[in-house]
């Protein structure tokens, strides 16, 4: 059986509201978007890596092996749903497995990427995605989510809650094309912690990223 083609893509929006010009802001000597692209290129499990954006300015300073695929400017709207962007990409580039990665996760490790892809290409999963575990007292809709107020247990006995980090979503083509999902029906959670789990969403996150970078986390990928 021939290996399925694996294509990674990084959606890049030129008009970020919370951090203007976010993808081009320097981190550790490169634009922010450079780091995830570099990690994807270093994975032996991935055949092609694309930057999917409406402006070539967004790819300035990225690794030269990253392919540029221009998307329609209408997809840069604040009202655009992620699924619309993902569908547009897979309609343009044929593959058996896709790796959706985000520039806001610069500390994702090559090993994590490769391991996740293998679990879909060679394993029993139709998809995989990165999460960060939290074992603490958690509430939702004004109610405790993972503990009983009348029976407060030790923190280490609490049920672990997992948060999507948005670093990676790996899925077979049909998961998105047929079912309209980026997480399938038999999906694997890829556990990440610390710097690797950081998703840069606001200026405070960027400052934390700079601290991680100063402590060498970018060289540990």
C-alpha cells in the first residue's frame, strides 16, 4: 500500500486585531510564523508545507521551502469561520492527510508533529489534535465541572480537564471534506505541556513567549 500524501498548511491572517502584524513580529531572531513552518518542514512525515494567506507580505521571512498558496481576501473577514478557510485549502491541494498548524504555537516540537501524523497515517485514528491537561478545580456555567462541593478531594485526585491548544489538527481528508470537522470520530489527543502548549492570543502571551525564548525553549524543539 502506497503512503498517503501528507500536506501541512498554516493559515496566516494579515489583519490580526488583538496583536497587529502578529505573524511578522520577531521572536528569537525570526518572524513568529517562521517557527511552526520550520518545525513542519523538519518532520519526515510531511510531504509539503504551505502558507495559506491572501498577501505575500505574510510570508516574508519564512523558510524558503514553504510554498505560498494565495487565498481569497474574503477569508480575512472577522466573520469568516475557520472551517471555510480549511475547506478552501483542501479544495485547492489534494492530499490524504492534512496537518493544520497555527503560527501562534511557535514551541511545537518536531517529534510531536511527527508522532501525531504517524498516529493518523499508520495508526487507527482518523485525526489527532494537541491538548494541554489541567488538574485543578474547574467550573462551567456556574457549577463545578470536575468535583463535588460536598466532597472536596485532593487536587491530585481530580479528574483531568483537557484544553485544545490549537497548535495542531491532523485529519484525514474525509473528516473535513465529508463530515465538516477538523476532529474526527476516532481522534487521538496529543498531550503538550509548558512552552509547547502556549497559544499566543494576546500581548501577554507574546511576552510569555519571549521569556520562554530567552530560556532556550526554541532550541529544544
